[in-house]
C-alpha cells in the first residue's frame, strides 16, 4: 500500500466536523441588537422630524406661586418665543430669565404635554418697608426689602399710574409689614441688590430673631444707628433695643416687664440686658 493511499486518521476524519461546530453562528442576541439599533434610528428620525416641526407647540404657559408679579410681567420675564414647542424649548434659559427678577427666590420650568409650559416660582416676601430719604431729604421713598436683605422695589403711590400696573398683593403686604424709619440720608437702594447699610441690616436681624409673640407687636423700627435702634409697638410702647445681640434675652426682659406692669409702661431700655430700665406712662 502506498503512502498516498493510506486512509485518513481518526483525527483527520473528525476535523471537518469539529471545524463545523466551531464556525460562528448568528445568535439571538445579535438579532436583538440589530432590531434595537433599527428602532433607535427610527425613533431618532421621528424625534428630529417632530423637533423641527410645529408639533407640541406651546399654547399655554401656566405660572404657579407668582403673587407679586403680574401675568404681563411674567410673560416678559419668561420670554418664550412665538412658535416654540415643548420639544425645542430651552427650559434652562426660561428659568434663568425669570430668576433675574428680584421677587424670584427660586424657579423651575416643566413641560406638560401636549401644549403647556409650567413655571413654578418661589417668591421673596416683603419683610419691611424702609423709608428712604431722597432728593436732599426733601422726599421719602418707600422701599420694600426682603428678609434676606434684597431690595425688591420702590413702591409707587397707590393712586399713581404706575401703581395701577403692579400686583395688588404688593400693597396688601406693604400695609401689613412694619416700617423701618430714621435711616440717615445717603442710602441709595437698587432693585435686585442686597442692602449694605448696617443700620437697616441690624433692624432686619432683630426682627428675624424675635419670637412671634413680640415680633407681631412691632409697628416701626427706628434705625438711625445700630446702637440706638428703637422698636415701637402697636400699643405705643417704645423699646430701646440697640444692636442685634442677645436678642432672646432682651425680648424675655421686655415681655416680663410688660407682663408685670400691664398698662403702665411707656418706655423700656434693654440695650444692656443685664441693666434694663423702664419708664411708666
């Protein structure tokens, strides 16, 4: 028998079968990948078509939480371009635009399909009205200030042309809160900035530190200088309070003197809380 006529070995006979087994096959996972890829492409094309079309056009802007800003003012602040859709609206830009107003402490913008843009606003509240001397102390301007010291706006006369355009809530709050008076000439408030006047900030700190029991009785705060800050209660009692230090101790002494001498007190001095004095009517 010649060498070339020898039958193939067992290993050689199995080789084709082994190679057949080792040949890669298209698995179910691969098919699923192809299907998913096609689906993503279809969705992407569909979204792009909708994005550049007029679908889901914004026909309504819903504002929540804006009591001191009118609808017209909110529309100007939001500045949503005509023809904008829920798909192409820049919600961050809208939020940043609204947030630039001094009344706005926080804002979020949401899409509500099919056609509504929702703007949720958290407003600052008026903590006090600061009576600011202007025009060489010839006139007095009424400035609303928030508890965090931000100047909100100069409040126009209620019967003025400008007064007719602002939210009635502003006047309701201005009537409710106390006034900070006696501020030395030279204070120049600017909307959207934080107050840098030490006398006004001291008065705000005192009001913020008082408990509700006494805070609700304060009608005016005279802030000629921090050391001589004086509170006037709605019953006429004057309290020489001084700086915003030891607030709770000073408050406790004031309440105790008034409780021990009902209807008899006209003046209390707690600038130095361990040496309080008071004067009868």
